[in-house]
C-alpha cells in the first residue's frame, strides 16, 4: 500500500520557516559540499535561493547555523556551525520519530479514513 499520509515538520520563527525538510536538506548539502553555491547546484537550486534560505535560517536562531568565508582566488566557502549541526541532528531525530508513528492509532485512523482518490466534484 502506498503511503497516503505525509507528515512534515516545519518550525516557525514568526512568519518565517526557521527549519523544514528542505532547509534541513540544504544544511546537509552545505556540510557535504563546503559551499552554498555547490549545495544549491547539488539540489538543483539557484545560488540566490540557497543563500536566501541560509539567511532566513541564520536570522531565526540564537546563533548562526551556517558561517561563510569571503571568496578569493581559491573561492569562498561555507560551513555548518556546531550549533547548526546540533539543530540539524535534533530536527532529523524528530523526523525519524515522526516517520515511525505509522503504528500509532491516530495515524492508522487517519490513513483508514482517507480515500485513495478524491470523489468527483459536486460543482458542475
């Protein structure tokens, strides 16, 4: 049976999403690639979009999640801070816990009550 319930965690700071699945993936990509631009390319995302997401994350937490170094002949770079790694680890742990709720009675009740496809519209 295909999973019909997709639960995702979004943490808000005011109206801004401070952390969600995409931002967590971007943090992981920055950690792996060492730069915002390379992380963006790996995720098929523009540098501007990646930079805006990093900026939003850095503005929403007590400490920055990503630190950047200015470009030079060798190029610039970015790294996920120790604080950012901690936030990412907690977020991933919460994601894992949520993914393992499929045996929860509430999850089962919602999945059982959900149709595979929507009914035909009554507006004709």
